[in-house]
C-alpha cells in the first residue's frame, strides 16, 4: 500500500495527489507580485483509540508481537483520516519495561534501651596500603612534602629576571631576591609580596626621575638644604622656611635675591632649585652669559623663541650673576625675552649684585621693561654681611 507523504493516509483514500504549482519566473513576480500560495487543507482532529482498538475474526488469533499489536490498534484511526493517534500503552503491559522489585529489609526488633555502637573514624590511625591480592604492603614511611611558595629554583629565577627586564621593571628586578627571601622567612601573603614589589618599583622610578630632572637642571655645585646653614644668611630663618615650602613656585611668582658678593645668594638659590626637583617639578640653572650666548647663537636662525620655549618647560628658572659684568645688549635682550615669556606662567629666581629697582640705570634701554615684568609678582630679599668665602664657608 502506498502512503501519502503529507497526511499519512493511503493514496486510495486521498484520491488524486495535487501536482505542485508551476515555477514562477522573476519577471512575473516583478510585474504582478509573488503569487499567493493556495490554502492548505486542515488536518482532521486527533482520533483517540481505546484498547482493544482492533477485533479479530472468529478464527483469527491476536498477534503475539507487541509492535504488530500496536500497528493493528492504530490502523483504523489512520484509515479514518487521523494524523495523530493517542494509544493507551498502559493497557499493553508487555510494551512497558518490567519494574524492578522493591526489596524491603527484614523487620528487626528495635531495642530502645540499647546504646548505639560507636562508629570508627576511617581517617584515624595509620593507613594500611594493600596490594592487588589484599595483603598489607610493608612500604617504608614517606617523608612529608614541604611546599615552598617563594623558594624558586635557578631556572625560575632566571625566567622572572628576564620577564622583569623585558617589561622594563629594573627596580623590581633588583629588589625581587631580597623581598622574596624576606617573604619566605616571615611568611608573607602573596598580596604583601606584590605590594612590596610594586612599592620598590614606584620609589625607584621616583628616584630615577628626580635624578634625570636634576641632571637636566645643570646645577653648578649640587648643594642642597642638607648642607645649608640658615644662620649664614641675613635673610630671617622664618622667611627661609617659608621659601622652602615652594608655594610661590606653584603660584608662578618670582624671587629676587640681591646683595654684595659672598652673602649666600647663589647657595640659597641652588638649594631652592634642588628642593623644586625633589618636589616633582623641573628646574633649570642659567647664567646671564648663557642667555647672551643663546641670543647670539640663534638670532640669525630665528630660533631664540624656540630655545626659550624649551627653557620654559621647567617650573623654576634660576638666573644667576646679574650685575657682575658690564651690561651687554645680548644679555639684556635674552633676560627681557625670558622674563616676558615667563610672566605669570613660570617662576624666575634672579640673583643680582644690583637692586632690581635700579635696573633702569644699569641697563637704560631695556632695564625698565625687565623690572616692570619681573617685580609685578615677586618677592625681593636683600642679603648683607661679610663674604662667606672669606670666612671659610
């Protein structure tokens, strides 16, 4: 018997099978639109079959095969046009797997007065090792394994050192053996080890950065406040302490120290420059002759402004030695252009033998313009007394 692929009914009951519609070309689709598909015939409702759904003839015996019995029960509903059949499988116990027997334990007389027997802990006492035959093995005792979290062999140490070098962590690489040794002896946690390594790298980078800024500043002697005696200067100690706070550098104010030679002007200025570098800022040390040479070298090329722009990258510009030499036009031009470019943007520290209010007489052509810009936001302190060089300082 041939069955229909759509409704699962015999072809003799369905009749003539509908042929598929002809293929529609793209031009007809573009002109008239895509043709609508014909409505589908609804499937007949679900037919429920009650067992037994098939009665055998008077001389015909029921099939012994459960699968054949299942087909015989569903065949009348399929012939009537049903596409889904619900079969009561419970009425055919031979189609279901046998249920496992439930074994009930034998009843025992429970003695309420009897105490429960103590349970032995399987993890207490020595552990016996047995072989495949069940005999107890007589193995020698095994020494406990001690896990060292931080004791690394040479190969691992070399790998860590190489990795720290590749990712450019030189200070951490230098401090790693000491920190790991302390962590091993003192029992540090991994977080404490990581914190110590990062702290060493951060402090090392700060030191390296400060050394780079100090070298770029080109200080003449390297004297800091550690080698400075406040009593050697005529400037009050309270004023010196206030200047060391560097608040005036943060506000882009100027500082002028003037007085006779040897009264500690340059020493105090250099100590303030080192303090600026230690605070994370940049400083630069220039002489008046350096400004004159800069103007002469770059005047023909038109690069004076570019060189001054590089100098103004520093937050503090120290100009030392004004008034020691006769006024030079190039030095005056360089000082004016520097003070004008740094006005209200950078701090200028000037040491001079001449009172800054007398710059108009010292440099008549450009002195008044320099004094006007230099003294607008400035602190001026005069030094006096004998020369420190003559007294052995």
